[in-house]
C-alpha cells in the first residue's frame, strides 16, 4: 500500500536537527573528528540528588501505575513554591499549574487548545520551530514577529497591523531567547500585557532559560508583571536548568482557564509523566540552588572562550547574557546555510544556520556551547582556519 501523508506533514520541511544529525553521521563514518555545536543539549550530567530521588521512587510500586493527568499535586506544589521563592509569583497548585512531558510537549499542544482554523498566532522569527509548526497543525495561521538586531531582538508590537491584532488569539514569546540569546525586562513584558489585554490575546511565554543567565543577571518571569496572569501562561522546563533534557519533564503555569484548556487536550492525548520522574522534579525544584552557580560559571567561562575566538576571527556577535548559545553574524555576502556548510566541511564543526529558525535568522549562525572547555578551545582554533 502507498501510505499517503497528510498535508500537514507532507508540506513540512524535515525537523532541522534531524537533517543535521544525518550530516554528522556521514562525516563521522568518514573518520572526521566532528565537534558538535549544533543542538542545545547540556553535556553536564543531572545532579546526583535528583538521580537518587528517581532511584528511590522507582522502587515504590505506587509509582508504577498511571499517573494523574494534570500531574501529582506534590509536584505542582513544588512548582508553585519555586515560583514564589524565585519570582515572588503566587500560584494555586490545584488550578494554576500543570505537569508537562517537557515544555516542548506543552508548547506543541497549546494551539490545539486555543486556536480554531483560520485564527492567527503571533510567532517570533527567528524562533523555536515548535511555535510555528504547532500553529499550523491546529489549522492556525502563523504571523511573523521579526526579531531584529536594531530592536535588540524584541518584537516591535506597534508594527503589527490592526486586522492581524483582531484575528490573533495567541502570542508566543521566549526570553531569555533561543536562538538570539536576547534577554528582556519587566518593562517590555508590561508592554506585552497592555497589548495582549487590549486585543484579548493569550500570551504563551516560553521561559526555558530563565535560570541560565550570566554576570549576576536574574531574568524575570512574564507572570511577575501586573495583569500577566489574566492573559498569560508560562512554559517552563527542568531540562536546561537541571541538565534533564532526557527526562522529559516541565510545567505550565498561569491563567486558570488556559491551564484547564491545555489540561483538557492532554487528558485526551497523553497519560501524564511517570511519578518517579515527578519525584525527581520535586527534588530538583526544592533544592534548586544546589550547584546552579557552578553550572552558570561553567557556561560563562565557555561563552568567554567562544566569544574571544569570534573576535579574533573577526565575526560580529552578540555577547550572550543568558542561554547556552552564541548568536553571530556570517560575513557579508554569504548565506547562513552556505557558511554553516563551509564551517562543517573545512573544520568538522557543526553549527546551526540562523535561517533554520525562520527567514529572519538569515545572516546568522547559532552555536551551542554545551561541550567541554577543551573541545571548545579546539573548535575556536579550527574556526581561525575557515577561509572567507
Ligand atoms: C530546549 C527548549 C525547550 C524544550 O524543552 P523541553 O522541556 O526539554 O521540552 C523549549 N523552548 C526552548 C526555547 C528551548 O530551547
């Protein structure tokens, strides 16, 4: 039988990193010593106290059964408690917090809960690809909010046309930002709250990187701004903060009606997160300062190594104040894709072309500094040999 794909996947380009993975495997099979600065996946192991919590929970048969759809109350209490301590935001664990199978899962399901076919979704470009794809899966229409360097990689809300505002139902935002590494403050979030309140748009803020920040910076939560809980939800992840990308656990907090809507979708699609992993999540959140400064320092040191290298090579970059990425410009007259290819062929270093995150990422490259310092130094040395 000729299996026919639905249009929604037929028209989709291959997932960016799946394609890059294939290139890496090709090179490796030819014996090339590949340095992978492609995907953002922490190389440092999950802290031992979190692993111990999982081990203990795995032995308890109570945890072998189906978990609750919305997540264990004790996990949602830990989430609420953490939001109080870290951001001064008060949340009701019963109605304002939801366990997710990683924040990607929640972000991907959000449009199904809030979008009818033909509704507009405001998406940052460049941006995490899930916002756009999930929008089209739900029959929504993505409307690009360009993130330009002259606006410090923040969307220009004033430039969104009146008819788009009227049809928009969701706005996706993400600060600290992947891929541009831009950070923002409560003043900008306040502008977003005013805009969204006026036009009745649900703000879906992806806060995956609030805990990976440098030079003493503490990025805010969107929910810290007055009025944000009326119009917004925030997606968070244990993946980046605690080096738990493989564990698949995150959460969504904020507006009750929105949390209930997303919960209703999930009830019909998945059956929650293994309780052993939720216990590990509780341990992580309750002791969130444990080792966090060390992890930040590690990334800070790597950032400095890589940025100094870019300076020596003569490439323009944006010194990251947060995230574990570096966002830099390709030389004049070269495309992101060609430059990324050139780097890979000439040095064996994998980088991500900026246009993989949307056409406004053209002209840029993103590297992930989730590799050991020694390898990063080696990468910088190899980059010096790339001919323009
Ligand atoms: C890594 C990442 C996520 C996904 O995190 P998970 O919780 O592992 O699904 C979400 N948003 C952005 C911007 C990310 O970079």
